[in-house]
C-alpha cells in the first residue's frame, strides 16, 4: 500500500513536470488591461522618434529581441520563455498601447522597464518596433 502511494506520487510529479516544460515552449496569452489597449500613442512616428527608438532598442532590447526583431538576440538562448518575433502579423496586430504595456510591465524573462525607460522612450521604442516589419 505504501509503495503504491509512492508510485502514484512520483507519477503525479512526472506528469506535472512534463506539462510544465511543454507549457514553456509556447507563450501563454498575455492580458493587457483595457485602458492600455485603447491608449493612443502620444509620440509621433517621425524620423527623430524612430531614431531615438532605434537607439534605445539596440542598446536595451536587441540583446534578446535581436537587432531585426526576430527574437534571436544572443541572450534569447538561455531564457525559459521564448522571445517571440516582432515581425509576425500576430505581434503587429496588437495596438501600440498593448506593446507599450508589455514593455512597461514585463513578465517572466521579459524585464519591466517602468522606472528604467520613461514613457516617451517606451513609445519611441514601440514606434521603432512598428518600423521593423517588412
Ligand atoms: C532579457 C531578455 C529581454 C530583453 C532585454 C527585452 N525583452 Fe521583451 N521580451 C522578452 C521575452 C522572453 C518576451 C516574451 C514574454 C512572454 O511572452 O511571457 C518578451 C516580450 C516582449 C513584448 C511582447 C511581444 C508580444 O508580441 O506580445 C514586447 C512588446 C517587448 N518584449 C518589448 C521589449 C522592449 C521594448 C525591450 C527593450 C526596452 C525589451 N522587450 C527587452 C525578453 C526580453
């Protein structure tokens, strides 16, 4: 009886462990509060803003997201969460406010940039992410 309990326990641990690792393969939905979703981008996407965004992006984000936004930066390899590409329709269909919120708050391996990059800088980075798509 005692053995059976141990086997069941180990079995549960195994199933749990396997599902945890496979969940890590694709990213979970990331809910953005409604007020952020509909937030309009206060920073115009002009040459100056794109240049500032590019500078911030290459200095801060490219290590994981890759210089072209593919998610293949040198630091992306060691992460538990995959770094999704910014170039896909799935990413680009999000509103500016959604990209802004995710950059500001982070989650898991995605750092939180609130307090590190000001809002203007984050919107400039969002504008730059938009410009990466072909
Ligand atoms: C240490 C690695 C790392 C750095 C540096 C990093 N990110 Fe990320 N980023 C991630 C990971 C991992 C995810 C996926 C997170 C998830 O889905 O849980 C992500 C996701 C995102 C997303 C959401 C993408 C989507 O389609 O939902 C945005 C937007 C984003 N990052 C913006 C930025 C910006 C802007 C910077 C720089 C200011 C930055 N990231 C720097 C690792 C990083």
